[in-house]
C-alpha cells in the first residue's frame, strides 16, 4: 500500500514516514501544488495532508483534488485545532482530522481505519470497464458470466491499469505499486506479466485497450 505525505516541514514529514514506513510505501510532497501533482499522477491508498503550506494550503489542495474527482482518503494532520478549522477541513473533503503534536499509535490506527473504510466502500470493491468487472474482494475478473483466469500479479496489474485509465503508467510506477521497493526481483518481470495479461485479454477481445508506450510503460485506453 502507498501513502502520500504532503507536508512542508521536512523534518516532520520524515517523522511521519518513520511512523508508518513498516506498513506503507511513502511519497513526499513539500508544498500543496506539488502534492496535487503527485496525487494526479499516482494512485495512493491514503494522503496525509498539512494545512499551513506554501503555494497552496491544505484546504485548497482538498478542493482541487475533489473537483478533479480524486477521492483518495485524506487524513489532515495539522496544528490548527479549532472547531472552525476542523469543520472547514471536513467540508473541504477530508476524511479524518488529527492535531499536532500527535501520538504515533493514534496516527497509525486512524490511517488503518481510513484505508479500511475506503476499501470497503469503494463501489462495493468492484472496478468496471465496459462489460469487464474486477471484484477486488474475490480477486476475480468477470466478463458477463465468464470468469477470466488471471495469474497472481496479473490481476494487480490489470486493476492498476484500469484504475488509471487514460494515464500513462511507467514501468517504475507499476513495479513500485505492485512489487514494492524491497522486492528482490527486477523491473524486467513487468514485461513478462504484461505479456501474459495481454494473452488472457486477447481471448475476450480486450487486449486492444492495453497499449505499450515503448521505452516508458503502458496505458489502458480506448
């Protein structure tokens, strides 16, 4: 799982990373504008967001994300502790609110609960593209009444691509998201899985939506 920390205080951002790095891969953005850019380019399981930041504050970040139909769950982590601040945070689109200084364990359990709720409520954990459905609970790909047999991380790759449709996904992004930074394998494995996935999709006529961007990665697009 992957979390984006949007926090201009680099020392604090590193502290937050230390709290959660055993369970999550972490990206950092050090101002609001950079945070929006990251959130648009990547798929995150959650975002930890500061309010008082340069260029764009946290409220502006939230409004921008939600207006762009990016519904990644957001945990505001800020020193602003008034009721009016909290109300504004939630009305801007935040899913939870934690005040600095924070307790490490509370941060972890709030983040876990946030991700758990979002996964449970995400369209009944089903992703759809045309007549193809991916059931994230059973990890089955279904076209009509027919189940498409996908091996291991082929399902994860297809989920990632469809969730990011019309966006070029680099091999590095796929590797980091599915295999993780600490994997002992190499990024070459992506081509092997992509080839296998394409063969299965060809059986149902959906291989045409999986396009290779030579030297870069892949895109799922009509």
